[in-house]
C-alpha cells in the first residue's frame, strides 16, 4: 500500500471526520484522480518530434503511457485544424495516483527554485484543485540530458470534497505546501 494512502486511512480521514462532523467514512474527502496535461504548439515547437518528446517525458514522470490530445475543432486565429495534435495528457487513479502525489509533495515541489508555496485560490468550487508547473525538470525521474526543451504542465487533483473549504483542509493535511 502506498505510504500516503496508508497515512490517509490512519490519520487524515479520522481527523477530517472529526473536524467536519461526518458520520460515515465515505463522506470524508478523498482523492479521486490526478490529471496531468502538457500543451504543445506544433508549429512553433517542431511538430511530431516535440509531441514524441513530451509524451516520453510525461510517461517517464508518472510511469503510465501518456495519450496524445487532438483539437476538436479548427481555430483559424491560432492556426489549429481539427484533428491536429495539441498536447499530451495522462490520468492517474489508484495506487499510481497516491505514489505520484506523494512524490510531488515530498520531492518535486520543494525542488522548485524560490518556492514559496502553491496558490490557495485555484479551486473550482466543487473541490478540485488545479495548478501549473513551469519546468518539468523538478521531477527527479528526468535528468538534464533527457529534456530537449523546457515545458510546463498543468496538474489537476480531483477530490470528492463538496466545498473548496473541505478540499483545502484535505490537501493541507496531505501535506500540500500552500502559500501562507
């Protein structure tokens, strides 16, 4: 069992139940999934090679094959045609998700230069939290030689929390380093 999941079951869930007055363990917020996304501007970044590099990097970071996302419709102002590859994404669930969140909190986020914490105001109103990372080199799975170009990514943590307050309390107890 992943270390963070075990800590959730033993310490965090009972604390949340006491704090918010839940009667049932299934009412306590929990992680449902974690979605990672890297957007690629095909024309500027070199087309197929950039897409393959982003797929390879994201796959190495999370340990699960990344999927290419394609444009649903054409947008002339951006030079995008329907069906054109525009990025890569991966959705993590189960033990892989818990392992990734544990590595993110304890290893990767502290490696960000001049890190002050992640913003508190990135909740969507239904308990999900999204934030962006400017450089994929914060992940120890990638070395400087493995990366051709610095790319950012967005990470969304989907929880079962009903409100942003519950989700914030849950993520703080997990150890997410929010700005004070």
